[in-house]
């Protein structure tokens, strides 16, 4: 086989196979050139036979292109000439074949290279961004001029222009043309494109060689002749043309402003979609860092708002402080920045009664949330907005103490939404000049104090709000701001209600003086003029934005150049405040972190020196520790034995009711001297006592016993190496728990029945019970007799032995009582069975006998002395009768009637004693089964309430140790959060 170029000869099939440019064809071998056939047959035998893919009998020979290029030498001998000529012809053919191959290579390279270049160009073109959306940047008249210019014609006339230039008498004034182009550049540098009138003005600038740029720009297009130009200038004045051009410029600027707002709205929607995606892409991670950055910073500010250190580590972290006169529009400006009507509104009254910290951040949904609440308010729903405003108003009124009008307590609120600038603002109460009715007397001073406290922070950005609808001389806040920031390095001045100011002011230049900082003595970084609506509470944010845009579009303040475009609208204000805020944060946050690091070192050093063996427990941790101890003490009440409970209850109950039993039941019944009357009187009085007083007394005793045992256990627990820092807390918990505890009323009814049944029983079943009742009666009567003797001794004074041994004397009253006692004792000796009361004739007799001895005595004194003497006489006789009844159980059991052994009084004391035992047992069961657990529940509730009341915890857990631990905890937390915030801030950079 022979390959010429890309042609291949096949011997088996006598065909020539061609594969030129991807096209394959076959040619019979007989149709080849004779020289080609000779070459084919000559090298057919010497080639290595190989079967090509298309023919099994074909033999593949070496290509001609691979033959050596050196010309063969003629062989020796006479017959070598013909062969040499044949070889030379073959060499020429081989050269032609190589040239033919070169042609194919060049042609293929050109076609392939062109195709590749075209494909590369298309790919590069597709990679370029689509700039068709930005055609509006180039004015329309430029495109019109470019369409009208014929480059071919311009190229052809260039030589002619050169000849014309030689014939010109003089060159044009290039200085004038330069001045015209400088004026044109000053117009275009404002970012405002011109329309058709602008194109005419441009031509006028180039065609007016003898006028100034300003004059040429303000005049109408001129014609070729001076007469036509003069007629054109006479038709209109220069002022009208200037106004027309300025209106056109302003209209074009507003057009592009609306286009910019449309693009920003689309960008806002796109960012919202990105924030809502769940994928964690690079762009989304960046947005998430931005979103969390302001949240981290706000958390630090929340902690600092409650921080108070003895080392005077002041809070100098930046925040935007919104100050202004009352009703100047502070809240409205803040709402425009937050893009929601979130604050309560009022007509001329003070609505902002406490500082409100608003953390603004970007998020997919427009929501608001309080720092201490998990509820989200959807700011797109009117009912949620109303609920949010109501909640803010409630929190403000709750923070204001009784007798005050404003409060320094800060309300923390966060607002998130698409397109919201990230910053932290604090809305302060409006500054007032006069205290009105209903306000506290110190309201004005309190507002000044709160405002100065926030503004004295050297890194706080002061947003000074001034009402533009009132006279500037009436402003109070400007003087206050100039005092706190005299150089104006961190103050931004905002003039509100500019629409009303333009309408009411006779001289609009006054507004220009205000926004240029020439009217007030205060200085500021920037001056802004805004419109926050028409004053209606029902206006939406979108309607206010539209109204503000329409006003400035038609306002002559902007048209006449009194206000610059970047100084108007709350949108520009928001961007400027946000940039200033973050610049201040980046400049000061690391310095604040170093200050808290030093404060932490000082606090830790003090703790190590004063409390080396104690853990650093803050107030909350100490409260939890005390809480566990108190609950352990309450549980210890269940370990009290039943015997101990009943003994204590029985003793205390008898101490409480013994006086009533002796004075109101036993003595009146026993002094009747009749057995039947005694029993009747006792039964009636016991029934009345049981129905009205006894159950109440028993429950009071039980409750007091429970309290005493609880206090005893707490006191015993305190002795086991307990910390005395909990004493006030434990005492308060005990008192509050006892105050809240109420005994079960159903227990009182059941106890009444039990006591009544116990007192109705008169059957003493055995001798030990009888002896126990006699012993109980003797102990009770002896105690009463002892008390009665003590009363009589106090009445009559010391006896002769005490007078001689202790040098004591009787008083005149005691001397009188002593003589009365002697006279009445003689009467009792004569009548031992005398009744409990003296008759009137007996009183008269005693008084006369005493008067006979020279003692003047009052009848009331005689009766009072007789009562005590008879009481002692009766108790002595009752004790004697009690001794006789020791052997009366036999007669009682057999119901024998013996006047000397009628021991009804013993039976009464047995009934009382049995009632005490049964009552004590019942109360013990109720205590151990019910009341102890209810007390434990009350203690838990009290501890939970105390745990939620921070003021109470501060009052109950006090001391330098507690305060030092609190400061250490907060300083560490602030430092850690600041370091995390700084790290995130560096990553964002």
C-alpha cells in the first residue's frame, strides 16, 4: 500500500482509499498514473504485509513520506543509467508529494484556527456581564448623536478639513472652549444626565466663543446669524432659562433616584430569598456572620446595662443615642429607620417614659422581640404591631416607680428585617422645659440626668433631633448636646418636619442656615433634613416614604440648592448613622476589652486575698445552695417521732386552755356545792366550749408547734458549719411560708366531732386512769394555788420576816389590803362553807370593823380581796378532797352514793385529760400526714417566688463577698463576649 498525502493504496482490492479532511473514498488502481502503479508494484514485495481494517487481504506498506531524502548513487557498470534516471524521477515525485501535503496542512490549519478563534470569542463574549440594564447611565442624546455620525464620511472629509484649516485666518479661542468644557464637567459630575434640552445646552457651550460658560449654558441654542441670536435672547429672560434647566436636571435626578430605589428593592428581595435558603453557601455564611455580629454586640450592651463595679469600669461602648425635645419627632425618625410603627403614640403627651434600646439587624422576616421574651411580633401584621405598642407602653409604666414620671430602667428590643441597617439605638425621653400638672416635681432634672448619662459616653453617637416646624430659639436639646459634645465629633443633626417648616417659614434660607450649622452654636458631623409623614397615627411606613420622596422632588429647597441630595430622606440618614456607628465600634471596642481585662485582674486579686478557700459563687448560685439547705431542713420534720409530737401538742394545748377550764368551767361548777348542779353546769359549758373555741385553739396550737419545730431544725442545721450569709433568707422563707399556710377547714370539723365525743365519755375503766386523773387534778390545782398565793402576796406586801430581813416596807395601799385580808380571814374561819360571794351586809360589817381600827377602805377593794382569799380557800379544800378521792375509785365503779366521796371533779379532769390525749393524737396524724407536706410545698413555692424576684434576692443575700462574686462573673462574661465579638468583627473585615 502507498500513501500519497492522505491517500492509501490497497493491493487486494485494487482500490486507492482516501481519507482527506474526514472524507473516505476508493479509486481503482488501473486509473492511477503509470508512475504511481510502478511505485506501487515495486514496493509491494518489500513492504511488511499487514491487514488493514477494511480488507483482510491488504498489505500495508511504508508511506512515501518516510523514505530517505538522500539521492541514490548510480550503480557501477554499464546498465546503471536507466535505473539512475528512474530513481531521480522518483525523488522528484516524492518532493511533489511533500509539497502537496504542506498545502493540506496550511489549509486545514487556517480553517481549524478560524473555527477555534470564533468559538473562543463566543465563549469570552458569553462570560461578559450583561450591561444592557445600565444604558440609562449614558444620556439619551449621546446615543442619538452616535447614530447620526457617519464614520465613513468623517474619514473621507478629513483631508478636506486639513485644507480648510490652512485657509482659516486665525485659530479659535481654546481658553474659552476649556472654560466651557470645565463648566460641562461640573454639571455632569453631579451624576445628573441631561435630555434633549441638555443636548441643546451642550451645543450652545461649544458654539459661544465670546460668552462665559455660565451665560452660554443658560442661553437658548443660537442660529448661524447674529440677528436670529438677538431675537432668541429677547424672547425670554436669563432667569427663566436657568430655572428651566434646573428643573430638567432635578427631574432627571429624581428619575434615576426612582430607578435606584427599584434596584434596591429588587436587591432587598434577593437578599431575603438568600436568607431564607437552607444551604450553607459562602454568601449565606457571610450574611449570617453579619446578622449575628450585631446580636453579639447587643448582648454585651445588655449585660453592661446592669453592671456596677467598684473599680469604675465605665461602659464606653458605642451606641446611637436619640435625643430631642418633646414631640420633636424622635420616635418617628427611629420608626422610619426600623421600617415599622413600633412605638406607642400620643397627642402632645409624654409617651417615651424610659429608655428603649432597639437593636436593628438584617433578617429574612420583619419581626420584633423583647430581650426577656420568646414571643415574636410579626411587624407585617397590624394586630401584632398594636400588641407590640401596647406591650412597650405597659413595660414603660411598670418601670416607673410610684410618684415618678420617668424611669432610667432600659427596655431592650430587637428588630430584624430585610434591608435594615445594623446598629443599636437608644430612644430617650424627650427633653422638656416645664413640668406640667400630673408630673413629678423632679421630672425635668431626671430627664436631663438620663440624657447626660448616655451622652457622656465618649463613644456614643448623638442623634440630635430638632423640630423644624417651631422656632429654633425654642430648642433646649441643642444646648445640652453642645455641652456634651462641644466639637461635634460624634453628633449628627436631624431637622424633622421640613414640609411644615417650608410652609410656615417666611425665609427658607433659615432652613439652609440650620442644615449648614450656621444657626446653632452646636457642631455636628453631618446635617440631615427629613419628613416623617403628615402627622397621622394611621400612616404606614411606605406611605410616609412616598410622601417624603414627593415632597423633596417638588420642594424648592432642593431645587434652589439650599439642600443637597445626600442630606435629605431618612434613608440617607440611616445609611450615614450606620456607617458612623460601625466606624466608632471598630475604633473603640478593643480599648474597652482591655479595660475590662484589667478590671477582671483587680477583682480576682481581691478575691484571692480575702476569700482564698471559698468558691466564687454569685448571688444566684448562693440562692440555689440555700434553697437546697432549706428543703433539707423541711424534710427533717418527717423524722420527728409520733411520741414527741403528741407530748409537745398535749403540753401546749393544756397551757392554752387551762385557764378557761379552771376559771370558766371547774370553779363555777364546783362552787355550787351540789353534785347534780355540778354535772349539769360542766356538761353545758363543755358543749359550748367544744362548739366555739376548742377546735380553733387546737389548730392554733398545732400550727405553732409545727413552726417551732421547723425553726428548731433550721437552728440545729445552722450549727453544722453553715454559712451565716443565708440567715436573712432562711428567716424570710420561714415567715413567708407560715404566712401562706392555711390549715385545712375540713380537719377542724372532724376535730370538733372527735373532741365532743371525748368529752361526753364519763366512764373510767381502770384504777391507773383514775390515779392519773387525780394526779393531773392535783398538779393543776397546786399550780393555781401557787399563782393565787403570789397574787395575794403582791396585794398585801411583804410579811414581817421580809420586812426585817430584806428591809422592805408596805405601801399605804398594801397596808389597807393587809388589814382587809385579816378581817376577811376571820370571817372565813367562822364560816368555812361560805359561798363565793359576799353579801352587802357582810361588806358593810367588814368596812365598819376596819374603820373602827382607823382604816378607810372602799367596798370594791373589799370584794376584790375577798375573791382572791376565797379562791385560795376553795383550792385548798379541793386539794383535800382530791386526797380523799384516791380511794374513791371503788365507790365510783359501783355507783355508791357517798357525800364525802362524790368525785365528780376527778371525772371532769379525767375527761379533760382524755380529750387532750385524743386531740394531740389527731393533730399529730394530721401534721405528719398532711401539714408537713403542705408546708414543704409552701416553702418550695416561696423559694421559687424569691428566685424570680431579683430585688428580694439582692436584699436577702448581701455582703461584699456576694458583690465581689457578682462583679467577677459579669466582668468575665463581658470580656469573653467582647473577645468573641472582636474576632467576628475581624473576620468580617
